[in-house]
């Protein structure tokens, strides 16, 4: 069978085969030095299946499947598991606290759930492994002699003909299941059958705190939302799964009756429309916005109140994602097309018509910056104040607190760097910006010939073939980035270079990483600060996986 996404882990590194310390800079009086600590899981198995390499939620563990002598084994934290005939998707999953792992395995046509290298009972099939949010409970579906049942913490539940899904939810670790029995689909909570339907859908949604859960079932030819055991009204169809507000106190979903679409907000049906866009709650859950089509025109609906109709409406950008609401939920903004041109509409106030218009929300608040213009040039506009015209304006970069911004404007075939509205004409090639979290420092990715360097607060780094992953320490006083020279990678930490390696371990976030909307608490950036002077990253060198820890120490 084909191996698909699996969640694997990089182990508790004190089990590594060696720990290697190395000072990476000369001890020079009066200057700091960079000290490295390398923690290795030892040589990678030669039969490693690269696409199965995955990390735990805390990035401290790695595991993968490997082939040997026609069999497959799991290798977790460098430790080889038993050889099996095959393994089952979703392969290895990890508990949210990273302490437990599980995967399905096949031996002599029998299926086993393996939890922390301990085989469970043999079955004809095992699927859908799930951990509870607090990692205390583990459940999966097993089948034997044409009957299926859940197995939770080793205890078998009631037998059914089949299961569509199992999910943990709530502070009490409630186990919800779609179970099939005698041509009916039953919604089951903690072994109690809540409701019966003719069919079950794949729609399962949970609040961000996992304390609320919603399903969609079909009875006859009608679709019904079930939110925390409570059934909603029957509808001809549903557009999408139930959306919870951030605190889980409010819900919305799109329903269809008689070919018309409408929002069902907190169980109450709203006005009917020809079509609707996606729903968006403000962070505090008090506001709800969406696009809709009415009488052939597009409108924005905010808290049930319709805006002015236009020929077309487009969402604006916040952190490179489409939105109608500012991050604090205070301002509503979009662009509207009318009479062949576009305009900004910010809190209902229309801007001038242009051939091109885009709006950017800054993070952490409701600051807006617009780019608008025509063939005669593009302007960057804030609070009705226009910049000079440019032939082109590229991405608007913001600091994390929204206080600063930068962009590149094209002028006479050259690119002008503009930071907080002030031009820098000393450099005429494309620049990318990276602000410190507090907005006080700014790094500029730049090129000189075929080489790349970082201009940090006006101080240029050494030149490299490539630089990326610029990252600031929590106190914003130190900066690190990845550099490449002759296809070898290294970390540059406040100007001090690490040893070279082949590459970073790439982080993959599979959709089947376990029950519920568990989110990895880290980005795809491989450089992670552990304090003001310390960072770590996960690297590959030769046939090894290594956790590289770097620290700047005083002389």
C-alpha cells in the first residue's frame, strides 16, 4: 500500500548516540563567541522512507518508516521498532504533549495498534487512531468478524457495522462517533446514542478550545447541523461546516432552502441571498461579516446589516490572507468594482475610482494602507495622504505590531525601497523586509551581483549565495538567519557563523495528525529561539538527523 502523511517525532535527545560540543569562534578578549551543541540520533537507517519523516508538536522528536529485508519498521528517536509486513495510514500520530505515539501495523494479515512500541490486540482491521487533547486518553476503531467497535484505552466498546469518524471533545474527554447500524448512522457520545440519521457527512468542526463540537447529518433528503448534542432545523443543503467564534460561544453556517442561501447565526436563520462567501467572526466573537449576492449585485453583510450593492466586491489582505475585518474586528474594509473601475470601501466610506485598488490591514489593530492607481502610476495611500506615483508597487510588509511598513516602488526601471514613507535611493534592486517583533529593528534582504546579504539597521552582513529565515530573539536584541554558500547551509547568529550542514529538516503538518483541530505551535521557520542568547534548529548532515543548539556567550 502507498505510505502517505504520517506524524513522526525527533526524540528526546538525551537518548542520542552522542552529544558533541564545539566552540565555533575564536575566544577573543572583548568579543562574544558562539558555542554549538549537537545532539544526534545517530545514523539514519539506510532504508528510510523520506516522505514519512515527521516531527512531534514540540519539534523535539523525529521518526520515520524504513524498509529492511522486504519489511517495514518504525524508527522513533533513533530506536528501531519491530519489522512488519506493512503499516497503515495515518501512520504514526503523536499525543499533543508529545509523550506518546501510535501507528497501525500489519503482520500475518492481522492488524495491530502499536502504542509506544507496545502492540495491542490483533484485529482484522484498525483505523482512526486519536488522542484526547490532554493526551490522557487514546482511542481507535477496530474490526473483527464483520463488526466494528471503538477501543478506548484498551477497552472495547459496543459493536456496530462501521464507523465514519471518532473525535474527542470537551474538558471531560467525551468521545464522539458516527456509527452505522442497520442502514442508519448513529451519532454516539460516550457510548450513548444521541440521534439517528440516514447518512453522515464528513463535516466535523470544533471550537479552538475543543470544548464544542458540531456535525452534519442527513435525514431523508434534508441536512441537519448538530451542535453540542442539539439539532438545528432541517435544510435542503448546507454550504460548509459549522464555524465557531474564537471563544466557542457563537456559531454560524450557510444553509440552502429552495435554491436560496442564508446564514444560520446562533441557530437563527438570516436573510436569503443568491449566494454567499465565507463567514468571518471578529476575535471577540461580537461581529460577523460575509459577502453575499442579491439581485445580481454583491454586498457585504456585517452583523446582519447589508452594505451598499456593487458589481463586484473583493476582500482585502491581512497577514497575506483575505479578510473583511481588521485583526481587532473594529474596521470593515473591502474593494468594490463599479462602472469599470475599483474603489476602496472602509467602514462604508468610498474612496476614489481607479483601475487598480488593493487594501492591506496592518496586524494588531485596524491600520489600513491602500495601493491604487492606473496606467499613469500607482500610489500608496494612508488616511487620504498619497505617496508619489510609482510604475509599480510590490508587497506591503508590516511589522508584527503594525506600527511600521515597507515596500518597493518601481521608478525608471529601478526599484526604490520605501520604509515608513521615506525613500532610500542608495539601493536600486528588490528588497524584502523583516521587522523585529517590537517593530524597532528592520532587516532588509538585498542582492549585490549574484550574492545576497542582510542589511540590519544599516549594517551589512557578509555576502552569501543565499540568505533566508531571518529571525529575531524574543527581546529583539539578537538576530539569526540561514545562509548558503556552495550549496552548504549554516546559521549566522549575530554575525557569528555555525558549522555547515546539508539542509534543514522540513516540517510537514499532515491533516491526519490526530483527533481535533490540533495546531502545531510553531511555524515552518526552522530557527527557534529558546531565550535571548540561545536558539535551536533541526538539521541534516550526511546520514544523520541532528538538533543543533547555538548559544552566544560572553568572552
